[in-house]
C-alpha cells in the first residue's frame, strides 16, 4: 500500500427543484381521446386526458403498459397514423393547436417546437446513416443552412451532450456508440432545433443504472440551459422522484392522480398509486414484504364499468352504493389541497393512507 | 477490407477448381466413352485408338486433369492424324461436334446471356421495388390489394407460359435477335426487348412481394418513427429512411437470384431463339459434346461464385454494421 | 470415487458435507473472428474470467452488475448450457463442468433455469399442459396416468387456474406466462433454480406478484436460488447474499445487508449511489451520487490488474500491476477485490426517515 492520499469520487447531488408558480402553460392538453379501430373492436387508449405544463417544468407521466401514457405523448407530436387513429380534444403547444393540424404545418412544427427522445436508442437511430447525418437532417429540416454549417452545429450539439471527441464521433455510425452514448446522441438530435417542449418516452429504461444516472443529470442540465418544458414518460417511481416537478399517474387510459411530485409520492390519494408504491422494493431502509396489486391491468377492448381500477381495488367495499362499479369518478381535488387531483370515490383518502397504507410500505 | 476480399477471392477460386475437378471426373473418368462418340457409328478400332490418344484419354485421370488445367492457364497443343493445333489460353478444349475451340463458342454465347439477364433484371428490380414500395405506403387500400393480387396471379403462372404468350401474341414487339451492343446499341436493345419483358414481368411479381414486405417492416421500425418526429416530409421518411433499410435484404436476394437466372436462361433463349449460354449447353448435352459441357460448368460456377462475392461486398457497403472479417 | 461419495438412485452423485453449488475460478472465453488473412487474428472475449461462488441448500444468492458484466453467462454456465473454458462447477461436491450430455442428465433435473422473456421462452404451439407435462416426462417424475393431475397441481402452486392446462401461451398475460415458466421449472422438483432477470420484463404491479410467488416457493419448498437481476431493489428484496460483477469478474460478495449498507468496493458504491431513490420525496435530502466517467472497457481487451481501475477514483499504480484478490478485509463483512477497499465515509444511500 502506498501512503498517497486516496482521492474522493466525483460526485453530483441533484439540487432540489425550485418552482416558479403561476406561469403560463406552454403545453395544454384538454379532453384528449385517442382511439384505434381494430378487428376486435375499438381500442379507447386515451379517455379524456387533460393537463398543462409551463416552460422549465418537468411532468412525469407514470403508468404500466396499456395505460395510455405513450399513446397520449405520441399524439402531442402528431405521430399517429391519421387513417387508423381517431383523435379528439385539444393539444395546444405554444398556442398552436396540434389536433387536426395539416400535414404541412405538422412538418414545420415537429422537431422545431416539440421533439421526442425514445426508449431504445439502438432501434430509434437509423443503423445505416452516421450520427452526424441524422442530426444534420433534423437541423436542416428547419434551418436553411449549408451542409457544412449543419455539421458544425451537429458537432457542437454532440459536445454539449457530453460526447467526447465530437468532431470524430460525428462521422461514426450508431453501432459504434455505446448505449449511453447513443442516447446522448438522440438527445442532441432532439435538441438541435432548440425546441421548447421535449417529450422523453422511457429514455433510460434500456440503460444500465450508472448510465441512467448520467442521462438523468444531462436532461436536467439541458432543461435548465434551454428552458424547455419536459414530459417524461416512465414506469420507475424512483426516476420520477429525482427528475420531475409534477406527476400524472395513468391507469387504463385515464389520469387517476395528478399533482406535485412530493405530494403525490409522499401522500398519494389513489389506491392504484398506493399499490405501485407497495410493489417496489427499495434499496434503502428495512426490507419489508411487498403487497402487489392483485390481478392484471384491464384490456382496453373490455374496460371495466365505473372506475377502471375497481376490479383490482381492495378499498372498493368502503365506498357505499356500489359506486365504484357503476360511476366513473371525476378527476378533482379530494382534500383541502386544491393543487392536486385524484380520481377515486374513497372518503378521506389521506387518512386511509396514513393509517393503513403507509405502515406497510416496503 | 482488402484482406477480406483477397481471402474471399482465394476461396472463390478454390470453389471453382473443386467444381472443375468434380465435373471432370464425372464426365471423362467415369465410364463414358467420349472417343466413341466422336468416332461415330462407323468406327474402326484404329481410329478409335487414335482419337483416344489425341484426347489423352489413354492417360491416367490425374494427368488428364493436369493437362486440362494447363490448357486453361497456358494453352495446350492437340495433335490428331499428324496435324497439331495450338489452342491458346484459356483453352477449354475443342468441341467434339463442331470442331471449334470451346472458348470461342462460350465467348460468343456469354454476352447474349448476360444481355438477357441483366436487362431483364433491371426491369424487374425497378418495377418490383417501385410497386412494392408504393404498395407498402398505401397498405390496406384498394391499390395495395390490386397490386398484391396481380403479383400473386402473375407469380403463379409458370414462366414458360408467360414466355410463350409473349412470343406468340406480342407480335408488335421487334423481332427477337442478338446484335452486339458495341455494334449497334439500338438494335441490341430492340432485339432483346421481348426477352426482357418476359423476364421482367414474371420476376417483378416476386420482387413486388419482397419489397412490399421489407418496406412494411422498415416503416414499422422505431427509426422511422424517429424520422417522422424530426419534421421531414413523409416522402423523405419513406424514400430515404425506409427504402434504405428495406433494400438491403432485397439486394441480397437479387444478387443470388441474378446468378441463378444466368445459369437458367434456357427457356428464354429457346423461346426467343437467342444463341446464349443455355442454348449452347443444351445442344452440347444432347450431342454428348463433353468439352462444351465442361466449359459451361466452369462459366456457371464462376458466375455463381462471383455474384456471391459481389453480394457480400455490396452488403457491407449497404449495412455499415456488417464488419468484414 | 472417494468413500465419501454417494450415488443416489437418481444418478446424482454427492460428496458428504459439500455445499449445494460451488463455482471455483470459472472462466468462459468466447472466440471472435479476427481480420487476418487466414482468419488467424482470433480474439477472445473474456465474458467470465474467474468467478467463484458458493450456494448452500435453500440459500438465495443474487448476482448484480451492468450489461456485459457476465452475469447471464454465469447463469448459463451453472445450468451447463455452456461448457466453461476453465474452472470447476461443483454440484454437491461433484464437478459437472465438463460432463457429457448423458452424464449431465440427472443434474439437469435438479438445476433448473427461469428465463427473462416470458414471450419467447415458451413454445407457442404447445398447450400449457404439454409444456409442463413435457418437463415431467423428460425427467420421469410421474407415471403416465398421474401426469395431468400433477400438471394441474403445479399450475395451482404458481397461482394459475388449473383448468387452463389446455390453453396456449398467447392466451396468457406476461405475468401469467412467467408463472408457466416457473411451473415448468418446478416440475422437475429442482434443488436449485437459476433465475435470469425473471421479473425485469414485467410491469411493476405484476413484478411484485411474481416476486412474492418466488419467495413463497423458496420458503415452502426450500429451493436454493441464483437470482440474476440488474434491479438492485429487487435483488435486495429477494436475496440472502449478493455478489457484484464487473467486466467478467466478481468485485464484491457478501451478506445482503452488509453489501447494501456498507459496500467496500468503489464500483459497488457507485452502483448503489446511482439508483434513483423514491425516498427524496419524503423529505430525505438528495444523496450524493458518484459519477463514473467513461464506458465499460471491452471484454476483448480488458485493463490489466484491477478491471475497474480505468473508471476508479481511487486507482493508483498498484491497481494496474496487481490484480486484487477477492478477500476479506480487516473491517467489513463482505469479501472484496480492491486494493483500497473501505466502507463509505458517509452513507451513500439516503436514510429513510
């Protein structure tokens, strides 16, 4: 052993997020419905979703497969095939109405006002074009510049997302990048036109945990620099806790709970959110038993009547008059706190959480 | 890359050599009687022995093969009845029936076959990919159904029937004949037109189906969604991003397919009376003209091996993920 | 065989007092083709390079690490789907590392594997009854007339409707399909199950259901598990002991609580600190995250000495020249392969209030 001093690791501590209140919404979704006609019947994937998001804020949309979280976000970019999708309601981005927008307007809107990063950077980048080509294409779609200028911009963006040696990497193909580097390149491509809205669809799910941490840091840093609004779709509540300001929990095509992260994850008011928290084994604290939600998520072809969650809900007997089975609850504030909403008939959900659910959280 | 190509060329050459040796054994060393064939029905034993000697048929098999290869590489001399003829390299021997060098026969026949196949292939590749791509874009519509249905119908008609129908009914087409491209390109093209149409029509059906399936797959990929999200035109999404990915498997099929077409043009050549390789080989087959058959085998094997090599190299150009080695 | 070796009627040999499973310096090197003229530039991918591990009967050992660390290859070695390049794989004291397929047969019954992907690991053309029944028949577990009732019993054990034995895999949801895979593994009455990412393809609520099922099976049937997962929370929940792998090597191994609360290897510390923790919303101050620089090096040409040194903030000259042994240090309960191992100065994982 040497007597050299052992260096300490390079560390990052994510600063608690500060909130600017009362800002005007940049993204405004109201009463959004998305339906797909299929051979087996009509799939009602999103059933009247409403939320709004100002600049510099991050909204996490959480849910399991089939909850409608990805479908609703694809609709923001107008990525659904017009012929096979039926969309109603309104999506306003920076004042522009996206629902029913012409193909031509969509072209100038996509990538410039709103951009998207996807779950699997491996399959989301074209394998036969270089990283530089793909970023340049995005840039030149919205800027009338020479190839040389676009390439300089691509190199610049790669540098900004933390890719070492960007002037060499720009000419490489996606398969020559590691998973984390590919996702960085995806982010560079999405941000090349300086969009005010970034939609990140499970951007770290396919990545290793140390790489995930790097990408989350990067997205936070870039959001601060670019001042954009971020919609972050994920199923990982730990990620939500670290990155988001607000959270929207979706179940069976509906928002079931919506509000600031520390409130929703600190004292959730919906039995589904409770079930999620009880299903996740923690990395700290005393390990306790898990209390999974029984049953499986509903089929979008045969949605339960009333509250979509009632077949799996252990609290439905507490609500009188068979209400859960017959009447779909509204998404409204259920407690004195007006800043949050939930979709559940249960009386005094905050007390139920404190006394019955909190003690058994893992 | 260079190492790779060199290695592939070496292995290609060895494949051809093995084919030559194998067919040589089959044709000459097996209990066949080439001398008897040349000698004809009114053969005397003396004459038979003379022919055998001039063809070196009295030598051991190894020596015969050695001489054959020497002929290919350096040329060789044949002496029969006191006359010695030099056969220049690459020498594949003399036709028993026609008495002319096999090399000369093949040199005349190969361009005909190449013209037929590459002309036809260009037509079916272009049409097939174009119709397939359009079909994939409008998937599920009437247009798509019509194009899929038509290609199914055409694809299920036997090739020779299509060829016969064209030969018999499409009389408005220029008369089918071969003129060298270098003599008169216009005449070359017009003489080939019927054959091209026939090949093109029948094969474009299957290329429509390949391209359509491949394109539908490409358009369903995540990178296509990424491309759309950038705000580029749908045309660019389809023809730059989709087509590029969709064409790689089609090109692979195409390369191998063309090689087989070259070896199997016999119907086309017969029906349109073009003096190509297929015709040459069938004639040789009927007449027991072993040297010509051998020549045909060598050309065929070489074509197959070369096309495979071309496809492999092309593949690495098309798909940067494929690393040579 | 030595006097202490018994052969049971099943054909499985056993050395008295030996652990259930023991890996001794197991290596698995895969060959890749080089670029040389005559394919002579062959390179070796050192997927697993010297892994030692002991599993006692009924014990649950977790293997964690990031993609490419060799944990899945280790799973395939234990189940002998791969033959190791070097080292010993001892099952009840008998080395099965190089056994022939014929010799392995009785061992295959006792060592079962559960796969990650419940979609591709079941034959879509076979009914659930056939899938589970084939496992019963292969290992001669029940007489012909008892097969159906045993299949139904197994379906019930894993929480499926026993009347659904004649359905096909596509008629089940992802979580149910994973249950079918578990029923198939249980059919052979194994002593050890190697589970390779058994819950990572499932939704959160379903994941917890399957984990509880596995936990019950472990308690009731006393089956030992080698549990491979990238989710550190899942591993912590399920395992008695945990081993951390990096680039084909084991860097730290020990009792669950010791490893999670007082990790000594810098990589373990970095890994644990990177896990996003939901506790921050409950008022816990955000933890310090150790940021690792660069990517994992290629297993074709791994760094000399300690494999983690290229990304390690503690690395000194000795790390490049001397390969640290996996050993117990004066402090701490884990065994660790690091020249500068020490428990973290402050807790890297946020305390729950």
